[in-house]
C-alpha cells in the first residue's frame, strides 16, 4: 500500500515520523499548505491516508472527497500520542481495518474498529466475494445481505459449482429459490438472492470468412438470452488459429473487452466428447471449432472446462460455451 501521513501539531508530526519508520511504503506530507488541500491532492494518489489529528477535522475534510468504498482510499485517524488508531473509511475493501490493527500493534495502541461484521466476528461478505473473485451484480443487495448476516447470524448460499468450502456462517442450500447468496454464471432474474458471478465462461467461436463484428454481437446476445447466461461471467473467447486474422472477430473481442485465445487444429482435435463436423474438418483440419475451443479456453489446474452449451449456429457464426471448474474458499 502507498500510505501518506498528515499531521498538524508538533507532537503529531513526531508520531508521523515514527509511523513512516515503522510502516513500509509510507511517507509524511510536509508541505506548508492547508490540511484540506493536502487531503484533496493526495486522495487519488495513495491507497491509505493516515491523519494524526482530531477526527472532526478529518471528517470535514473528507466530505467533498468520498465517492464509494471501491474507489476511496482507506483513512486512519490517530491522536498524537498514538493511543487510538481509528479505521474511519474503507475498512474492508480498502484494507483500513487490517492496517489499523497492524499499526496499533506496532505503536502499542488500541485499534478502533466499528465495522459490524468485524465486531461480531461474522464473515465480511464483500471481502469474501473479493477473495473468491466474484463479481457483485448488485451493490445494494450486498449491503442488505451483509446486514442480514450480522442481524441473523447466517446466510443461505446456493452454488452452481461443486468445490465449495464455506465460512461457518454460510449454509449451503440445494436450490437458488430461497438462497440469500447465489454463486452462478446464470442470471436467475426471478430469485431474490444476491448474485455473485465468478468469471468462468469461455465462449468458443467459429465463423465464415468476412463475418462482421455485429454478427458476433448479435449471436452472443441471443446466446446469453436463450441460455440464461450472465454476460459478466464471460472471461474469454476462443477459436481456431486460422481465424487469428479475422477482423470482425478481433474487433468484436476488442469491443467486449474480453481476451481472445486461439488454438491449433491439433489442440482442438485432442478434445474428447465434442460434436464433429465433416465440413469443418475439410475446411480447417479440425473436427470442430466452437465446442473444443470453449473447453480448452476454460481449462484450469482443477481440470478441463465443462461444456454447458453445445454449439449453436447462426448464418455466419457458431458458438458454444464451457465453464471453468473453480474452488470457493472460506
């Protein structure tokens, strides 16, 4: 973390120097400019702002700067004796709570943590999602489910994935209908639970020569709609290396902001359990493109990709979908 320390009084500046000595990647802002100016100018430049001053001063300075917990740096407030280290802002995602505990230990002070899940000992839902690389579909539901966890002591979780190791306050349920949390690559629009999406889907693509970007986009739209797939769960596209100069395909992947991988005919032909096509074999030397490319693109150290949507055909595009195997960690 890149950490800046601001202090006002002589005693505060002495403590600030000590913090910089104890904490790596830490510097003291010694400029002779107003404290609110320092806060504003450092806001986008650091991961953490440590303020050795009255909490009221810090609060007034932060009001025009705060945006959201994903982007704001964490903020710690200390008295000039270092007796209390208050995690004031971005305690979870920003790492403020962890840093407050660490710094208090080094200074011989007391960390002040007010985040409910930390105080009650429950799982921090936002940190658990981040740890497992899960995309949060709805931030308001995340807040609501975090509150429910604190108030009721547990949450029900449904997962489309088999390798699951859950925190003690998450209870696995067999269906998504009554789940508080749904870990899935499908959309589940009618369920009330918080949808957390791992980026696990690879879309294998085949096409005729000269296929346009818009053809791929229309095919993907229809594919996700028909199969109920969450578009945000797509982590890669894949095809045969003969298509590595197909401009429409390249433009499509670039527009989607999703990596595009290519495989040789030998790699594609080594994949078992996929559909074959004599026409594709004659044209490319591969027994198939969309299905084996999807399976290869979704391979991880846990095993090969699992084909969940067999090839679907449009006028100029063929697509199939495979999912990675993942392991949810407590």
